[in-house]
């Protein structure tokens, strides 16, 4: 089974529901990109607009090897500058203005059109799948860096990222805060995935499992083995990285699923709510 053979095999379109006005501090625009992840694409846009990256807002981090269409915002940027921007593999469409930056809560979900190649069967339709965090959450050494940060092993985290480690906290804080948070979230997500795998293996029927953070009391065999507690997710040396935790549904509902046989593969169309991973649906469809 192969996905993302070419970017055109993996098309993602965000669905959002936010008020768009003629005025406001933030310019809203649709970004269509190819061969960029969201953070990198917005870094390129911010540089072209001559504004700091922190002025950019987005609702979801999208894959690099894909064509993705998503809503973003830029603070104190004139619409003419957005309309005139021309970048390779990035297209911007100005929408209007608003009073707040685009953030995760603004996303309803994503529509997908995905080609799965080199498969020998057409899968049966399903209505739900296990809501694991997908592989892209853990790209590279994200989990290991997150683990080191949560355990306050900042020198190790800096070394894993190829940074100067004598003043590890200083080196880390020079990185983009949104990128640093992704490492902590990767570690949280890994613990959640491992916890759910264990529950399902034991035949436990649960609707939600807590995502460990300083705001809950979540502990189990996984956290004990890791040697961590919820309050370890308070990062006093870098308060912006502290994570409160949350709850996540064990099962995710699949909507608008279409499965069609094509030459040397299968084409899938479907909608998933925010925070769920198409790669996980595909893996489970074909397992």
C-alpha cells in the first residue's frame, strides 16, 4: 500500500465557520500549498510580508507531501499585500478581515480526496475507526524531544535538535514557540496512543481517554513506566510549553465516505472532524 506517491494523491480541504468582515485587525486568507508543511509555508509567507511569524495564525498543521487548502490569518497586513504575493507552490486567496487570529478552534474538520496505490483489494465501508494520532504527529524524533522537555532534560532536547547545549534553555527558546509545542504534544499523543492500544487489547470499552497534562490526574502503567506525572507538563523554564491536557474520543466517526476502484489503486473521499488523522483511517481500512 502506498499513499502520497505524488502530492496530487493527497488533497485536503479545511472546512471552517468563522465570521468574515470588511474590517478588523487580522487579514484572513486561504492558503493552497504543495510540498510545504503548514509552519514552513507560513514562515515563507511571513518573510515575504516582512512580518514576524508570530503574527500568522492557522487552524491545523497540514502535511508536506500533499495539496492542502486551509484558512490562515496575518496581523496588521493590508489585503493588497496578500493579493499581490506570488510564491512557488503557495497560492493565497484573500477572504476578508476579522477581530481575532485563526486558531485551532475555528476548524470544523477536513475533506479528503486520497489515492491509495498498489493495493490488492477494495476495502469495505466503515463508519468509525480508532482515533489514534497519526504517524505525522511523531515525525523524526518529535516524541523523544517532547519526552526530554517534559522531563526537564533540556540539554538532551537541545542535542536531539542539533542545538548548542551548554545553555540549552536559551537555545530552545530561540526556536519558534509553536514548533516547540509540537514536540510536547507529540509526547502527549504517544502516551495517549499507547494507553488506548493497551485498553483495546484488554477488551476495555471506553468512549474517551484523557490526554495527560497538568490539568488532570491521569496515570496508568504507561506513565509509571515513563516515570512522569501530570504536573510534569508544567514547564516553568518555558511556560509557553506547559500543557494542560484534554480528553479525546477513542473512536472517530467517518462521514461522506466514498470508495472507488481506479487503475492500480483505490480513490477515497471522506470528511473527518478536526484532530483526526486520515492516515490512520487508511491504515485501518486496509489492515
